[in-house]
C-alpha cells in the first residue's frame, strides 16, 4: 500500500476545458503513457483552486497550509497489469509559495513555478456565487473567473465532466525512458453549473507558444467542482 505523502482539502476547482490538437501534446506525453480522449477529442484544462489544511507527511508548516494553485493539465492513460489507469500530466503548476515549488519539483519532478497569487470567493446573488483566481505575470494580473450556481449535483457517468474529474493518477517525465507515477485519492466531486466565465492568460510567457492556439479559443466546457479532502501518495517510477 503506497504511503501518504500529502493530505489537503482542494476546494472550488474552476475548470476551463479546451479542445486541443493531439499533435500539440505528444511531446509532453511521459514515457510509457498515451494520450487519453473523450469521444475522440483531446483536452487541456486550465484549473484554479484553493489548497486548504495542507500537510506533508502529517506535518503542517506555518504560512503554507492554505494557498492558491492554477495549473494547465492534459489527460493520459497507462496500461497497468490490473487495467488502464487514467491520469493527468501537468504542463505547469503555479503557486504563491517558493517552498512548495521547491519540494514538488525536487521530490516529484513536477513543473511548479512561483508567482504572486490571490483569489476571491463571494456571493453574486441568492442563487449564485463568484469564484476568481488571479496570478501575476510581469506587471499584469491574469485571471480565471466564473459565476456559478450555489447548488451542486453529481456528474453523469460518461459525460465530459466525468471524464475531466475522474482521473486519479499523476504522471511526470523523469528522463527519456523513465516516468514517475503517483496516485491521488478523493471521492467523486459534485459540480456547480457555470453561467458566466472570463479569463485572461499570458499563455506564451507562462506555458509556451505551443498552447497559444488552444487557449485563444472559447473553452469547450467550464464548470466549478466543489472539491473535497484529497490524499497524494508517494510516487514511484514506472517499470
């Protein structure tokens, strides 16, 4: 049984999902995995959310328990002896704390970067709420924002929302022929339907020119997942 590396609450995950040419993603696919798809289409997701009550190996650290994260990710699968494992690959993960970046990059080989960040959660009216995540690149603030229903419901199996949220493994390229795999456990999430959405991202500077076309179009879907407690297990190299 893998040991727990990190526990936390992931809350109010705002997920904007963009249809993408698979050719854009192939050079980022970790060794031993392959691109995952939904109804023949491939997606990258821009995701903003809040870490709360973060603990590493059971220990919490002052000023590092609660913080924002914004990441760009896509979807892969790995053929394990027990069957297909569906997972995510992070193009880059933005956080406001340098120590988090150092630990994640050193121990997991991830691609974290540290930028000033902030967020807003507030009531919009009696039935709706506004969720906004911001990150500073150079002198400008980027953002992802939505107005969503306060009421949430579980997603339908087989739906696009189900595909996006039901990936429980992370894969990271370590070298040309080695990939790290780690498991993330959490219950199935309910989602809040989104009525209005906006975002601004300095895509080429933050994520590279390969993703400018994908993030220049309107997203194929946007939703707000309420989140839950999560556990990230210790990673292992694929054999």
